[in-house]
C-alpha cells in the first residue's frame, strides 16, 4: 500500500488486484495519526515554559496539521487512494477533536498545511485520485469546519520543502489566490490567517509574483503572512519586503515553510532578519 517515496517526484504506480486492496484496507481498522499524542505532549512543555515566564503570555500553541492529500497523495499507492481517503480523514478528524478536547481553546491555534493540494489544484507533476480539482476545496473546507469557532485557524500554502526544494517554482501567487478565494466561499467560520511563500526564485519578478494578492483585498479578519525571510539572504529578503508593501500595507512575515527542517546554523540569521523587518 505504501509506494517508494522520492523527494519532489511522483511515485511510480503499481498494479494491485481487488483482493490485494481489500486485504490491505482491513489493516487500517483503528488507524490513528499520532498527531494528537504529539501535540498534547508538546503542549504540556509549552504550558510549563509559559508558566515559568519563558514564553510570552499572549503566545498561543500552534498545531500544524497537513490535509489528507499530503498523506494519501504521497504515502499511499495510487490504486488505494480513493478508498483510503475517508479512512485517513476520519483518523485525522479524531486527532483534531482530541487536540481540541485536551488543550484550552484560548491557548490553541490550528494551522492547516496545504502542499500536495497545490500540485493537484494546478494540475502539475502529481496525479490526484479524484477527477475534479474542486475536491481540494471540499476537503479543506471540511477540515476548517472541524475547528471550533473559538479556536484560531489558519492556512499555510506550500510548494514543498523536501531537501529545501519545491516540486515546482511558482511564477506568481495566482494559483494560491484562486484556491483561497474558493475556500473563502465555502468556509462557515472565520479564517484567522493565511501564509504564502515568496521563494528566492521570485526575487527578480516580485511585482508579477505578488500582484495577485490585490484580489484578496480587503482581507477583513484574515491576517496575511508572507514567507519571505530567507536565512543568510538579507538583501533579497528586504527587496521582497519592500515589493510586498506596494501591494498590501499590512502583513506579517515568516520563513517559507516554518522552522522544522532548518539547520541550526541558520536560526540566528532568521531571527536577526525577522527582528529587522518587524521593527520597521
């Protein structure tokens, strides 16, 4: 059921019989993602550090959860995906429910991570298990709906970060804006933030890359964050920051794809650049 995984490449599909598929699906009874266990354990440390004054009292505990596509579309063989999707989605939602049951809502923020979803939306590289790309909107909207109204929720859009490379180099934010607009039409609760990447590959075409954001204005209650902080690249980062200010006058900044795979040697550079931009 699990294909050979290669960074930033579509897995090679293999053939399976109906019996193969049925027998394998039976192994998924009681499937758990483990996201809830990890989040709850981590929150206990977060709460301890916060009570000791190491973390500002206004800081919330963010749990980032990838959509079904980022597991089913990458780690499951093509012939199984359609039937694994509802099984995995149910497990994902059980984890989300438990996270919200165990962590105080005033302390919690949920980020929904979209990566493979953009490949499916743009119709590039990876083959989806569904025929209509609007299915991406369906499952993202459903996931947003599962977050309680008194828990902050946001979306992180990503073109992949395997080996710090994208599966494609986007020419602009147009696809992200198009997808986000469709999600906004379907959501039934407030979306508190969105995060978009601004890759180094866009540095010489920033006006074209960033201009689609104007279609989202005014952002109302959604806070925009741009992933334009690149370690050891302060000049390029400043150039991106100034270009963004020509399109939107109020936004936050961050790295392209969090800090999870960031080499320790890059952390100080990221912090220094962040401090510089946030004091302007």
